[in-house]
C-alpha cells in the first residue's frame, strides 16, 4: 500500500474510501501531436507540440474510488478536481476517428446543477468500460443511500406506531373516567336566552 500512497500523494481519501480504478491518457493519444509535430520539427515549431502533448499525458491522472471521481492535471502546477457520485447527473463517452481506430476516447461527466461537462477523462483506454464502471459505482452509491433512507423511513414508521399506541391508551383512560365538562357542554347551552 505504501507504493500506492506514494503514487497518489495528491489524493486525499476518506478512511473507508478505496481506489477502484485509475488511469492516465492512452499513450496512443499523442499520435496526432506526433503526426503534426514531427514534420514541423525541421523548423523547430513541432518540438513544443510534441513535448507539450507528452508532458500533458504524463501529468494527467484519473481515479475512480468507492465515493467519487478524481482528476489531476498540471505540468508546473497541480489542479485536483473531485466529484462525488451523488452529484453526478450524466455520463457519456465519445471516440474520435483516431480514438476509435486505436481504442481510446473521452468519458464526460455532468453534474446536477452544472452547465455542461464538469469533468472529462480524456483519451482513456476503452472509454465504454470506464463509463460502465462509473455507472455501476454510482448505482451502488445511490443504493447505499436508498438503504439509509429506508432505515430512516422505518424509524419514522416505528415512532408513528408508538404515538398511535399512546393515543389509544389516552383515549381508553379518558373513556373510563367521567368527563367533568359534560354538564357544562356548550352543545346543550341555550344561546338565545342569555342576558348580554
């Protein structure tokens, strides 16, 4: 576990949170930069294109845990983004022409209340499998949440049963003792013959 901790020193997990999947952009995702950049290397413009694509790939990491999704980016700085499963509204994946040929694509994650795609796992290997894994984790997280809601509902039902039993007990006790207010009941009172 020490090697995992050192590999993910940027990741802060809760006590019961575990890593389910992790990845980086597929190595083949830098092919377009190579195709464009190598011919331009003759005039020195292509070198930054190729180096930039390589560094971006090497400094991007994606992690799926039992609680949510994480994305780390940044070459000179570090940007870590997290989305909890309960906030995820929609997940989709897409493959470009090259991505489809080489087996990589993007997984887009949208959140409730967000505008568009909030997080994107770019150029991951087998994006459909990653999407299915995330969907499965979301369903499990929401199932756990529903179980918690069912527990709360059961407690409320138990309280309601107790309150009804207490009410019935008071009604029985009230029925056994004579009501001292019966003689002065307002239903029998003659309102027309009262002095004002």
